[in-house]
């Protein structure tokens, strides 16, 4: 039986790749007041951002319960005895811990290797895709898990936000708090490093911020894959993807959505780049 790969909905994976590679996606939840939605199941990205812009109160998010993970693992037990489960950074979410406790709760089931991506969005997604492709090719559990862990320092997410307000209100601002109280009407550029949101710089206009983000992302050596992601600006994302392809001819460039769980903290207008490459950008 082949190794199966599990992740969570924050990976923002394209649906056709989830189906093609038989990836199991465990949804986080988004709450608008008393209304609860499963990310990517009951609530699409388009529906989420429409609600977000109209809602007076900031929605909240929650990781999957231990029981939800346990059900997913036990459901896969009829198809495999080996699972690699890869999740959003444990430094920003309890999702990894819930998966860990679910594994411990299964007394007689598949062998499960857990991988903390120390990342988010397609930073998780690229690790998952590498693992799932290796599993489909027949790699062993240890080989798939080892490949996934080797990818962790190679994925680099960057985002430009229209505002830090959503990160601040959601309590996930981390080191980016250094930007609060600074200049008004600036566009912050953030990165995820070692599982934590890091402030990179502030730029006065969105265009210049996107230009700077592109330069940072393209500064990594040995770039193999790129994802361009957005919440509400598909035209901007397509234009950014075109510019990436001009600078990195011949490499795969995915264009997709930043999902509801990340969107709660990034807000409307968020746009990002995730690269698979060397460990640090140049300059």
C-alpha cells in the first residue's frame, strides 16, 4: 500500500493537485459570530472575503479538533498503513499539536510521521506536493518524511498587506508589531522565517511594495517552483506571475488564492509569493 499524505486547509493547495495526488486535507474552521464554517468546504475564498469586508466584527479561526484528525487517520487506515502528515507552523497554530495528539490516541492503526512545516499557505503546500509526488512514485514512509523535512528550510513565503490591522486584531502580529505606530499609509512586507512572521520593510505604495517583494523572492538561489497568491486581486496576481516567469523562465508558477484562515489575519488586498529555493534571499 502506498504512503498517503495528509495536510490541513491552510496549505492553499490547488484542488486539481489535491485530487491528482490523493492528498487528504483536514479543514480548519472560520467563525463569523455564531456561524461556523469549515475552511474550503462550507466557505470558499471568494465568499469569505466578501463576508470579511462586510463584517463589523473580525471573524476567528480554530484548528481542527483531535477527533477530526483521528477520524481522518482512521479513514485512511483502510487504504494504507503509512501516513505522512504535514501542517502549518506550530508557532502560529495548534493544528500540529492536534495532529500529534490524534496520532497518540490511535492505539492500533497506521504508522504516522508528523512534519511541522514552520510555514503557511503554499509554504506548506510545496512541502506537501513534494511529499505526495514521492509517495505516488512509490517512496517509503521514511523517505517521504525525510524529503518533507528537507523541504522546510527551502520554502519562503512573502506577503504584502494593505494594512496590519487584521494581524493586530487577530493577535498574530508577532515581530511585525514593530511596524505598529509607524508611518501611516504604508504597505508592510512580511516573511515567515523559522515559523514566525517577520517584518521585512515598509513601502509607501502597493506597487513599490510588490516590486520589492518580487525582488526579495527572486533573490533566492536555485529557485525550483513559485506560487503567487492573492485574496481579492486576481489581476494583480496574474501580472505578478507574468513578471516571475520573465525572471525565472521555465519554472512552474502557480497562481491561486490565499484561503480564509490566512485571510482572517492578512485582510483584503493581501498578495504574496512563495518560492522553493535556497535558504536566504540575496541582499
